């Protein structure tokens, strides 16, 4: 009887210890999530403020009396481009919520992907005055049944990243081509190449790679872009480069 009581006592202690360990682990997880939430909130606040400053500055510049027409035109382009950046960021935030709740949907319609890419490149030119944006397109239009707005959001994220993570006075190249039964779009910059060991981390939400942590960002862009492309039945990938110094190329295919 004494042995049974001792065994029961030991089992109770072990059960209590397991509960303590589980509660400790849960508390550490909650602390980590809270710290991540606070960090994410700070990043989002910075991201939202980024486009607002040039919007205000260029609006004030355009509003000055007797301003030259070319200054007004330039200011207007910058304001529109920065406003579109805000729209993409807000869309990314909303879509992150929709994805977690299963409410993410596409609105498909006839879409000329070459026209869409040209439009996005022209929108972003005012934001990259010291980059050269080169567009290479196919010989004939490429039309499919896609969500025009979502593809703008996805491509805008890739172009924003290509500009953000490459030095001034370098080239960003956007290619549009037809490959058998898919439309292929690629965005290449001359920034730091991403190590193959970090590829699996690229498309996770709220993740910032060590090489990019000195640049501000929400950590949502590639995740949302990947989800948009996959919802179309396509694939987003980081194209491999054989040697260092070749930059970074993201590409995606859309079924025709």
C-alpha cells in the first residue's frame, strides 16, 4: 500500500510538472507573438509614413504660386505613384487577414498582361529616378482570364522590392514572354543575391531575411504575391544564378 501511495504521489508530481512545462512554453510563445506584433505594428507605421511624406511635399510644391507646368506634372506623377504604393500596402494587410480566414478571392476578367506591366512600370518610374527601368515585351499581346487588380498588386510588390533592394544608378529589367501555354513575367535587379539556404524563408509572412533587415518593409509583399499567383494556378519562384554578383530575379508563370 505504501508503494502504491508513493507511485501515485510521483505520478501527480510528474503530471504537475508537465502542466508547468506546458504553461511555461505557452507563456513564452505568447511573449514572442506579442513582441512580433509590436515589431510588425512599428514596421507598418513606418511603411505607411514613407509614402505620405513625399505626397505632402510634392503637393505643397505643386501648390506654390506660378509654378512651372513641368514641376506640376512631375509632382503629380510622384503623388499618384506614392498613393498607389499606399494602396498596395493596405491591400497586402487586408489580404493577409482574408487569407487567414479563407476569404481570399479573385475577380477574373479579360486581361492584357503586357499592357498591365507597362502601366505598372510607368507608375513606378517617378519613384525610382536614379534607377533605369528596362521593359522587354513579347512581339504580340498576351491575353488571359486573370484578376487585373491582383496582378497589379503582385507585380507592384516585386517592382517595389527590386527598386528598394538595389543601389541607385543600377538597372531593373522586367521581361514579359509567352512560353508554350503560360505567360511568364520576370523582374531582375542588380542587388545582393539571396543565398539558396534562405529561399524557404522568402515567402513566409512577416519574415525579413538577415541581408534585408537594414531596409524597412512589412515582410508581407512576397507572401501575398505568392498567394495571388498560386490562386491564378501559377508559380512564383526565385530564379537561380550561377555566380555571386548576378543580382536577384523573381519570375512567375500564369496559365493561358
